[in-house]
C-alpha cells in the first residue's frame, strides 16, 4: 500500500486537484471513492479536510432539488470553486508528485465511466479504394473532445471488428490507449 499524505495541505490540494481535473460536479460518495481509492488519503482525513474545504468555500455545494424541495446532502453535488481551482493549479505541482497525480487521475477516470461523464461516441468506416478501410472513432465528453483516433484496417472484416469492439467497450479502448501512450501498461490488466 502506498504511503499516505502526511500534511493537511497535501490532502486538501489532492482533493482540489482531482475535482479540478475531472471538471464537473460529483456526489459525495464518488468524490470519497476517487480520493481514497489509491491509498494516498485515508477515509478519516478525507472526511475532515473535505468539510474544511467546503467551509472555506474552496468546494461549492450544488443542491439537487426534487419537487421544489432540497432532497438532502446525500444527493447534493460538489465542484471545485474558482478559488479552489486556483489553489489546485498553483500548488499541485509543488505538493504532489507527478506520478501520484497521474495515477490518481487515471484511477478516478476508471471509476467515472464514460456514460457518467456524458460521453458521446461516434465512429465510421471509410473505404480507401484499395481494399483497405479507415476506421475513425471519437469520444466527446463535457470538456469537449477526449479521444480522436483513425486506424487503417487491412480489410472490411478487420474494420468491422474494430467497430464492434469500440461499440461494445469504448471505455476499455480509451483506457487502453491512454495506458499505452502514458507507459502504464499494467493499467490494461487491472480491474
């Protein structure tokens, strides 16, 4: 198990960093899961410092309403405030190791599925005239274009397999390519 952060500032910056990097509101349970997932922050520190950040207005609460009445804090969403965003951007490089930031962000994205992020998928196959096909696929989420890939397939059958795999498991395709280009190949085999 990795060593946990020792200073309150590291824990607070880590929470703000992940919320800023994800870029959209999350409920409390999702935030707790992604922050403690890799063992850098324990649950009790998360609870303590999350609420301190909330009280300091570095994290903003977005109440969910049903039938015109607030439904309670377990249904509220949270996002990083403008001040919290400045803190995260200004201190993350100084207080958090790059490897910790990268691993935690990848882990968070694994937890937050493409569907939950509001991702829109698109793909097409285009013949090249020489028996090969270009298979093109994209993923757009709330932050814009997240993934854009074009591959040449040697046959219609190969292009069709690419299309079927992308349709069936776009999150695996996305995570796999991120793992390969970041050099974190073990990520492909983690569940």
